[in-house]
């Protein structure tokens, strides 16, 4: 539907309608004549966009408000104080309430009232208003200071989609001169989407390029920032959808879909962070990952046979480069049949997996949706017998070619199929598999790209063609995988990773950005994609480190490892036709630098894990772009290189070959250079040297950054003490540390510990207070405290009222001491 121009003005509705009536009358006469000749070419009623007329009536049913122009109906639902949902039914009949993205629309006891005056209806919560203008059905939103944040530029509209026998549905809003747009998942383009038109249709995009659209995921959620105020729009429609952010007409923002319901959530800020958090209250957050999944993962298409896998894992231990995850790509299977093993390459998988586990490696296996048509293959037989595969509309099973050859595909939108599929993992789990990688689930089909539109889906009882189910197929696949694993692994956290997804996929899986390329440009694309996924509700994301296709040189690979150290998910992966790609493959100095950064990754695991908790529990993203810190500074809307990892560590990957220095923007406040401890004033750009062995990393003054000792894998040794790096501040700063078992679901029963540190200081003293809440007791006894940046030489240290005589002042000014993990207050005095 590229030709659609969503931003047409609503020519006077009344007039169009009256003309239509005249035309209809003519047609009626002419139809009599032409009807049997099957040639209605003359006088055919033109397809035109229909716009809402004037609202003449309002009804209320609890927190739902209905407005109608006599034919079409609009529903306005108060979801929370800050979230309002709008739906359009062109002929007054709404679809059943069902969404894969929003599993349960909870109506959090919001206060709301309907007001009416001569100009408008207004649904008001404590914090926002939804205005329905009587003159033309324009819908707009304002905050409690009467500041209008979003306005229709034309009324909601629809247009007959003859190929579908339904409607295209459209919403067009005013786009302000200074408005910026963020979100929409994995788009490989500038971070700020202003001026772009983008499409959502999950697509297998091997070696994708800058600006290529669409890619693997469909996240119909964007955030607008205008004059320092943010709001979000979540267009929960799974059909092929498009977004236009002032591309066609700089004064308009539109979103539309090839079918389905025009249904969107207005999510108020005023801060971008509020919008993202509210979006998570609708679509859910990522469960706590197993701790090991925060380590380094090594992947390749493919490591086989067993001796090769062992050679790689041995390589990590011999080179003393930490690693937790080892992946088996498609070649571990028998003829690419899912849930089977190639016994020539892997004669005893259970033994191999347990040996790998004994050496600290978790085995992750790939599972694709295409099931080989083969009556001697158990999975196919079961699927066939139970009619679990997707059917075409003419009622034969849909077939397509993928890695195994001719395949049929489970209908993951059927709950019974999901349960069956989930159960298939039993044997893999018994063999010791710790994680599953779902790939090709856009779904990808060789030649055609994906399924034909007419394929039928059960859609959890709500029925749909592939037009409607396409964008959720991958998400339902990984949901089924995750739920199955969770069921089988009982109280152990499974690890899952998926390529395709729709809003809400974060409840079930991590993601990677797909088949990227070993180029400097792709390092930049990956950086933007991870930040974008993070603000789009997908926190646990990463890129194929090194680039999937093509050959990186040592420098590019090392720069990518550096960026990956600060990606929520860290995995190197490469295509089978490339050279070996392990962290030691490029020789020195690269190996040593890669080791140093992977070790840093492991040191920072408790920090990352605590940030993950902030995500899981409170809906904060893990990566936070600069604009999220300072959205009122317009220039920041265009910054896309630097970001923070959690809220305390700022990182700027080096993305040019041979770069020896670069500018980095630091948000307001004081920052410490992570490597040199130099203190810098933020609110401006600073020039930072970037020799290969380092990259720009800064820590916010006042932070407490917890560190684990470097291990070759998570849990290699019992942790004897946790290091706390405390950065001096002269204003109060809070930090958090989350601790629990790291691999069970006990946290769902509140078995965890949340620690809060409050740091404050002046030219004579620095104080650190600790408070804790929760039922978990870590096994280590003490902290190794490292105080950085004291502006004075410490004369006395008092911990919980007692003088500590045992402390060291290092030549670089840092002060080290050891103390009980249960301290309440430490004071360092001049
Ligand atoms: C797809 C995946 C890639 C994988 C390959 C073989 O291209 O994106 O990661 O290695 O298939 O399974």
C-alpha cells in the first residue's frame, strides 16, 4: 500500500457524503443495466477515505466512554491516570477484546469524569484529558496544566481494502516543528525518527543495510518529545502497519494498518522514562534472567562436531577469557530436524553437555519453526496427526522450504499447539540444555519470504489470516518455547533468545539484531538498534559481535567486543563461510584487550543484574539514550552514539577505524573517567582519548558500583566478598544493589535483597549509608570498599560508630578498606 497518502484533508465530510448519495442513486440505475454483464466499470463507486463525522452522542459504561456520529463509534477507555485507549469501529461494532501484547488490561483504580460543553466532550483523569471536539471529532490530549500534547490533524479515518475485504485504518496527528520521535524497535536508521516513514512487517533481512525497512521485529510503539514534554503512542494492531513522522507532510504524523482495528494507547509522560515505564505496565517486562546469561556467549554457524565444540570451550579456558554460553546452530540436528541430533557429529549429546557444564559452559541450542515433512520423523508425525500445522484457507497444510527442505509450520497462535511444542523440549532439558534460540520465526520461508496471506491461524480462538498473525508468529513461538522450558525446568530460569517479535515479546525472551555485517557502519547501526530496542520495551538485546557476514579485522572485532561489554546481551556470532571468530582469533594485542573487556563485563555483573531488576520490577530500560536523561535539550534528540548502561555508567563506543580521540557528551552533573578517575563537569562535550585498549566510559559522581571478582564463568567460585566502588560526590546520590539466588524463581515469592546506598560528601567528609529490604541473605560476609575521588586525605574512618584503623590510601588517592556487608553507615573524615 505504498501509494496510500494518509494525510489527505478530510474534504468536507458532509459534502462527500451527499455526493455519494447522488452517486449511489445513479449506480443503482446503472447497475441494473450492467449487472449481468459483469462490467461495472462505468459509474463504479470510487473508493474514498471515510472520516468520522460529528460526535452527537456520548455514553458511559464504567471506565469506557462511547461517542458516535450515528454510524461509526469511538471508544475511549481510561486505563490508568496516565494511559487512555482509543478505538474506532467504522460501523459501530468493536472487535472482541484480545491482544497478545497486552495480556490483561488492568484498570488501575483511576479517577475519571466525563465533561461536556458546547465545544467538546472531555474525559478527564487526575493527570490527563482526552478531548473529543464536537465540530469534527478531532481527538486530542492535554495534561493537567492544559498543555495540549497530541491532537488529531484530521479525524480518524478508514478506507476500503478491496484485496482484504475490510478496511485500512488511519490516524493522523499534528506534527510540531520541534517534535522528535523515538521507538519502533529495531529500525536501522537514525535514532530520532523525525522525517521518516517506516513499516512493521517482520522480515528475514540477511545482511540488512542502513535504512532498510522493515527488519525482524514489529514494535508499533513510539515516543514523541515536543517542547520538553513526552508522550507515547502504542498502536496495538498486528497487521502490516506504517508510521509516518512528518515524512510526507512535515506538519503531520500518521499511523495506519492494512486491516484490524484502529486501536491505540495514548501514554502520557511528561518524561520519556515515564512513557517507557507505563508502556511496560501494559506489555510486561522481562523476567529476571539466569545470572549466567549476563556473561559472555560464543556462537557460530556452526560449531560441530563435538570435538570442535570442545576445542572452542577449551580455548576459552586456556586463554583465560571468561565465557558462559556456547551455542549449537542448525548443524547439530539430523538433517535440520528440530529436536533431533546428528549422531555422527554428536554421538552422546547428554555426556557432552554435562562435560561442558562441568567446565562452566551452558549449552544453548537453536530451534526453528519449520518442521520437515517426513512421516518417519516423530515431531512431524505428531503435528500432522493433531493438525497442529498452519493451514491454507483452502484447507491443506501450508508448505514452504527452509533449512530442512520441505516444511510445515506449527500454528503457535493455537494454545494447544503451544503446549505441545513446549513439551517437546523435555528431552533437550533432560540432556542438560540451558537455553533455546528461536530463529527464522518472522516466519522466514525461502523464495517467498514468508507465508502467503491466506494461511489460517487459530489466534487463541479469535481466528485470523496470516495478515493478522504474521507479526505475532515469532513472539508466540518463543512464548511457547519459554513457557515449555519454564514448566520443564521447574524452579530454574530458562534462557531464550528470539529473532522475530512483537510488542510484549520481552515477557518471554531476549533478542539479537539479526544478520548484520562485519563493517564499521554496522557497529554504528547496532549501537542505535540496541538503544532503540531499549526504549521500545525490549531490554535484553545485543548484536552479533563482530558482524554475522563478512570478515572483521582485529580492530573492528575488538571495538565490537568493547561495545558488546555494555550491551545487555553479549554474544559473538558469525556465518559459516567466514574465518574463525573467537576472542583470541586475531592474536595480540587484540586477545589481551578482548580479555580485559570481557573480564570487565564479569566484574560488572552485579551492577547489570541490579539494573535488570530495576527493569523487571519497575520498567526502566537497561540502556538509556542521552535524550532520556535530558529531553529538554533539543540537541540531545540527535545524540545517538553515547548512552548510559543503567543510570550510573555512561559509555561511548568507538565506531571509526584508527580513531585516537573522540568527543563525548556528558549530561549535567559530575562524572568520573572510569579509567583515570579524572573528574569532569557534564552538560557539555568532552574530548576523550580512544587508544584501542580503552573506550570512553564514565561513572556518575556519587555512584556505588558493585563488582564481582573476575571468574571464568558465573558461579565458578563462591563469592567471598563484593567490591563496592564508591565515587565521591558533594550532593546526595542513591545507588541500588539487587541480590538473590540468580537462577530460581524465588524472587517471585519476594526472596531477594534490595540494598540502597546513599552517598553524600563535602570537602571534609564522605558518608555512605546502606539500608536493605528483603528476605535473601547472600553467603559472602564482607565488602571490599574502594573510595574514589576523595578531595581530602582521610584522617579517620568511622563505620557503624566504630573507628576503623585498617585502611589503605593508595598513590592514586583511592582509599580501600574491608567491612561487614551489613554496615549501616560509614563516614570518611579528613
Ligand atoms: C539465520 C540466523 C543466524 C543463524 C543462521 C543459521 O541466518 O539469523 O543467526 O546462524 O540462520 O541457523
